[in-house]
C-alpha cells in the first residue's frame, strides 16, 4: 500500500567539482549511506512499510529540468532502484514542474512531468518483489534514464489514460 509520508528530509551537499548537485536523505532521523542526485524533496511515499519512494528535483523552481525518482529500502538504508526523467539534450522538453501526483491503487501512482501531447503524464508501478528484466529498455529510452540492471522494483511508463 502506498501512503504519503512527511518524516523525511534531504540534506543538501556542496556542489561537486563537476557542478553535480546531490544530497543525503534522512528518514526518521536515520541518514542513508548513499548520495542522491538533486536537492529538493518534492514528495515522499511509504510502500508496504518496507520502502520509501521519493521524488527529487534539482532547483525546486516551477520550471524543473530533471526529476529523480528513488526507491529506498527502509530496513537496510540503501537505494534499491532509481530513475531520472529529463535533463541532457532533452532538457528543453521538460520545462515544467512536478504536479498532479495521484495514488491510483495499492501499487500505482500517476504524475505529470515533461508530459507530451497525447499523453496524460506517467504511471509508476511498484512491485512487491523485484522483477527480472532486460538490463536496459528501449521503451522510453530518450526520456527516462535507468541504471543498467537485471531487476527492477518499479516500472515507469507513459500514462495513456486521462488522469
């Protein structure tokens, strides 16, 4: 079951030499080991009391260019899956904020960010157990970046249904 939470904070770190913006995440006063890209926490959810799903942007303004999505293991305090929408050569397409986040079911969210004509944003489907997958996908290759992995804890796809 997905539930909104507010017991989470991001602690911004100084910019790296390459200009990379990152933060440390803290849940209930416990700091996770890994750095997250981005600086502003937009929304956070608990999933099945085992995971924390967070949406992070770089500058917190109304015209975001990159959205980072992280799924954190709340028992072992590490990142189990991640995705990035926007940035790079496609930054001009994503001049919009994150909005219209809705919980659709016990394992599915919808949201708007860098939405294209003929679509209604994105669907994010969480899995109770990781699914096996091809290490990379061509489905949203130019819009959604995912690290190379043989398993996924969530799937992001274009929402073709009205929100």
